[in-house]
C-alpha cells in the first residue's frame, strides 16, 4: 500500500514512536510546507489547529495530513460534563473555522510515549517501577475481593444456631422454600448491583458510589450516610455476638472475668481493637485475615459433614442423632409448628437476614482490579455457593436428628417396647415423657447447638461461629470507612470533609477507621441489643394508605372488585385518549408539572451520562419530508426532544396568516403519525436567516436542540448559486453554534411535496425544486389543519420491518461518539432490532489485528453491544481512474480555471461567485477529494445491501473550501447507494462515556 512521504522530524520528535504530530504554526499559511506538515497539503481540514493535536498514524491511514483524529481511548478518559474538552481531539473551531494567527496559542509539539490505540489506560499500574512515582496499590480479583468476602458476610451465626431449629419447625420442604424465597430477593438485588456496576467505570465508594452515580446525589447521599453508619453499628453487633459466645464458654468453665455483662464489654473492646489493627495494617493484611476466617468456616463445614456419616455414639443418640435415616428424613420433611414464632413468615423473617450481606464485595470497589467484572461474578457466585450450603445443611441435619430428645442415657429401651411413642422408639430410645410435657432439652426443635453435637469435633463448630462473626465484623469495619470516605470527598454534607483524606498507596481512610472504631466501642459499652417488639403489619399499611386498609377490613372482596373496575376503566381511558377538551384539572396539572420540571432542569448541571440527542429537524412542512420525520422520530421517541422547523420565506404580513393557519395542522399530522415532536416555524427573508433564528431560539431552557438534522440537497448542481452558498452556510452556522450535524440522503430523495400538492391542488407549482434538502419554502399552496390531518400518510422505510440486514457504521474520525450513538438508538427499536450493527474503521494492513482489538476494547467500554468490527486497510488505495474522472467532471463547471494565478488575481476573478474553485484549491484538496472517491468505492463494496449506512461527515473549512467543492465531496461520497446514508458529525465533545461519574 502506497504511503505519502513524511518529512524528517526534528530530534524533539524522534521519540514519538511512529506517531504523527501536527504542530500549530499559525504563521505558516494553511496547506503550506511548514516544518511538520506532510508532503501533500491537508486541504480544507488540514490546517494547523489552535492547539496541539496528535493521533496515531492519521496521515498513513488516510493519505493526507489532517487535524481530524481517529477514535482512541484517551479521547473519552476522565471527562464528566458534556462540554469537557477531550485530550487530543480537535474542537469544531479547529476543524472548520477561519484561521487567524494567535501567538498566544502556539505550542510546541509534545510526543506521547504510549501508542494511541485505545487499549492502554493511564493508571497506577503504568507508574509502577518509575522513579518518584507512587507505589502500585493492592488490587483484588473477583474471588478474593468479592466472592469470599460476600460469602463470609452472608454466613453468620444463624447458619450454625438457627437453621437446624428452622428445619425442625418448617420441615425440610418449607425450609428449602424459605431459603429459595430469600435467595430470590438477594439474587434480584445482586442482578441490580451487577447492572449498575457494569454501567460505567466504577471507582471507590462501594454502594454509595453505585447508587449516587445512578440515582443522583439526593438518594445516594442520604442512603450512603445511613449505610455507613449502619455498617459501623454492625461492627458492634457482630462483635457482641462473638463476645457472647466467648462469655458462654467462660461461664461453662466457671472462668468469668468480672460478670456476664461486663465480660461482653471487655471482650468486645479487645476484639474491635484487634480488628482495627488488622484494618490499619492495610487491605492486604485484611484480605489475609478474611481468607483465614474463610478456611476456618470451610473446615467447620467439612467437620460437620464428616460427623453426619460417623456412627452415632450412645450420648449423641440420647440427644437425638442417629445418622442418616430415611424415616427421620420423611418425618422432618413436613412442618411441625411450635411456639409464638411457629409460622411460615415468622421463620422467614428470622432466616432472611442470613441471606443478606451481598454488598461486602461492592463496598471495596476501589480496591478491585476490575469492578465491572469482579462485582457481578463474585456476588452471584457467592449467592450460589451459600445457597447450596444452606440447602445441604438443612437436608442433611433433617435426615439425621429427630425433633425431640431428652439427652438422658436412661431413656434407652428395647425396640418395640410398649408405651413408647415417636420415631425414636424404632431406634431403641423412649423420649415420650419429655415430648408430651414439651420439656425435651435436645433434638432439632429444642437444641440450638445441634450442628456442634452432630459434628465430628464440636470445638470446630465453635471456631466456625467465631470465624463467621469476626469476618462479618471485619468486613463492616472496612466497608463503613470506605463508603464514608467517598461521601466526604463528594462534599454533599458540611463538616465531614475531614474524614475524606486517604493515606498510603490504597488511599486508606484511616480517619474513617478511627471514627468507625469509636462508634463501635460506644455501642458495645452501652450493651446495645437489636430488639424492636412494637412492630405491627397493619401499622405500615395504616401510615401509607389508611383508606385502603379500611376498605379491606370492611369487605375485602368488594374492595378487590372496586379496585379491578377502577384499574380497568383508568387503563381504557389512558389507552383511548378521547378527543375531548373539558378544561379539567388534569390538563392544568399536566401544564404545571411540565412547567415545574422544565424550570427544574435549569438547575441540573449537564453530564455526559445524561446526554440526549435533541434534534432540530429542518423538515419544512413535516408532511413534505416524512422519511426525515420518521428517521428522527424513531430514535428520539420517549427519549429526547424532536423539533420540526419550517422557514416561511417572504414578507411577514403575507406569511404570518399562513403560519397561524397551518401550525395546528402540522402538529396534528405529527400526532396522527405517532411522532412525539414539536412543530415551529419562523418567517424570514431567506432560508439561511430563518435557520439561524431556529438554531438560536428553538427550545426551552435545558430542553434545547443540540443536533441539526437536514436532508441532502440533491439539486445543488442546478440550483441557484446563492441557494448552494446558503445550504453549506447552514452547516457552518450549526457548527458555529456548537451543534452536531446529521445529514440524510436517500436514493429517491426526501421531499414528496410535489406529489402531495399535485394531489391536493393540481395547479400547484413549487417556487423551488422539491429536492431542496432543507426546511424552507416560498409560495407553496396552503392547506388547512383539517386537510393536513386527514391526508393520506406516506409510508417510508423507517416504518417497515428491516429484518436481518445490517446497520453499517463508518467511524472514520472521532467526533465525540455521535456517529455511534444514533445508529445504536435506532437499533434498539423493534423494527430495527434484528439488524446486525457493523463498525468500520480505517487502519493499516500490517496492524489490523492490533487496531481491531483497540476499537473492540473501546466499544466494549461504551457498552453499546457492537461486537463486529472491520478494519479497512485499503482505505488509502488510489481510486479507479474512471471514478476519478467522474469527480473531475463533477467539479468542472464550478472551476475558475485561473491557471494558478496569485491570490489577489483569483479573488478578483471570483468576485460575485465565491462558490467557484481555484486551481490551487483543487490541487491542495486533491488528496482529500480522492479520499471521498475511494470511500464511495468502499461503501459500494461492503454496504450495498445494508439497511442503513452511517458515516462520519467530512468538514470543510470556512474561507478555504468553496461550497461547490464541499458539495462535490458529499455527492461523490454518497452517490449510487441504495440504502439511506446518514452523514453525522458531532460537535467534537463526548456524548459517550465509560465512567460512572
């Protein structure tokens, strides 16, 4: 593949590692031979930018020196607001504005050591090993960082002490149902966490970060503060549980330190202090401690399972354990409710807390290698394995231990002895007396330590209880400060910023650790116990909807019928939307709500995550260009603003009555077509002035257009020169006002006004050719609202099912992501949902795999679901000679043929015809012109049968690129294509991001 020669660079640039850097030497005339320009001029968009612009192999990829840059990772890194400047991507002013020398903007070219291939991400890893840089922080994978941590937090004392008792009460079948119901709730929560954690790049802050960046600071701040405090209190709760167990052991051996109450406080304070020391030692030591606790719990499980298969001793049989017996399993399979808590939902409320704890991994999101992978995988795997452990424990202990046992060795009898009742009689034990008096001390229904009794070595179960309580306490001691640190750094609340400071390579919240320690000590010292006995299920309903409660208390079946009828009638009215206007309070409230929300939007700062493509569509009368209306309406429906603009050209007195007469009809036409859009028109002396009015004045507050959508001007070669200048001028105006531009061309054109007007008024004759691509019209026949609303709706390609075709995106230059976003939104709609989206980018044949991986990596971070990426290594090949000749013939009528005269002579010859192309302009722009010819050949080769083609719109520089040459580029690029082609150019600001904030 031929490459254009690149001049030798100064020594300062010799370290660029193959990167082509364009310098800002504004003193050098555009297209001239400055020190850093390529041998062939860049033409209309190859002028030196107003700031440094460097990109990977742009020149070698596209064959000419260009300020435009190809897509790359660093262009989207560390940007928050929609208007944030990206690193390396030129602005709209750099691409299309008239250049003026400004010494204040001169910058020396700087080389980047890394390849701009979209793979590398700046971070602490890159700094490792470099002198003077911070050491690499500790990062965990999904197993150590999330799964083990979540499993430890889910397992607790309920597993060891209450699950056997729940099995005795509810039976194995209903216990499994309780477990699965609880797990269903936590799984749904886990799936939600997974969705949020993969919705952008997750940083430190855990649950608070995920909620606040998804639902906003209002909910995130309040929940985060309470969550951090709750975790601090939970440290005390888990520590007290551990201290009580130790105190009980001391009591059994008559070794109390002081007294039962103060022993809990002493043991608790010592325990929390030790846990604090582990936390202060760093996340690496904390993770080692958690692994130790995890191993202890696993050993205790294995010890229990081994105990179930060991033949039962006489002492264990006296306590109800007989190893695996089918009769015991059958009896324990069904429920046997006892006591005040003996109900399904009573036991569910006891067990459910043991299924929670799934946020332990997410809470250390800042210490994970890849939170987007680790949090979903680790959390869901933790839920799965803990669920398996609960089900196995319930089934095994329910098959080994009877519900009632006395524990007395004297209750041994011969099998079949008279007067013996119960299942134990078949095994030689008579527990009838204590069972009838309900005084049995052992058995599943009475003895909480059944797991310890069944196990091979009882103290290991006690060790497991210690591991479960201490691991949960340590997890909460780490989670609370990290969540609180992120909250403090966001400065949502006053007086807490002090605790946001981090220390060390992992930015440890040491101040937060100390605050959590103080809170935990305080609750331990006051002997805190979680108990609330005054809850009533009716109280919550009473507070929420007292009238609904009263209805159901009086006559529940009548209340159900009434609710059913009301819901049915409400749904019917909402669906039918009757055409009545009664001036109801609903209408007034709708206006008030819309007004309040619109005003409220003014207080909301723009953020790239909330970007919406808000379109000003130059439709003229909307019914004249139904395809343009349907295209924009498809991807803006229920998502963003669509505003159809019409320019009425002529005297104000003449056109104002027409505006008032037709505006309502156009709105009703849009409603009948089910297009959610507004219609507005302006009266102006010419088309460009009218569009300038619309661009500046359209919209309300933050609900203002940011994209100008218009049709392609098919008749540009035969139209009046002024209309050609106006058309290209409208594009420049849009860029001047920082609009994105979306230009649509269809093979058969967009404007159906001639056909429609001929149907309405046979004497109609348009003042302009109907293929004018913009929304202006002169003296057109008028039609009233009734005729517009009742006219036959024209069908378009955007209303039909597209099947399994392709949407082809040619993302040639990085415009901020708009070229990707619009096809993505289109592909989400039902009619286009089966289409496969393909992305094409320029590249070199000897780097195809590397560049493809770079783009795939970048697209995966955007989460658009684009997986098919094609590199175009032949984009720089010379076009076919006949196609080059066709382009030369296309611009021939618009050439000055000045013979390369000096600039003054050329300006004199072009007086009154600025659209004419000088010989020098043809020569300077030759490379870029041939590129449009070559791109058209590529489109015909790859996308002839596509459902839609989206391609980056080339930009012509004002004052350097005549309108006729620019239109020749667009004509050449999009000619002979059967599918609709969308030429898109964002405003060079990010509309896509892979960050959560």
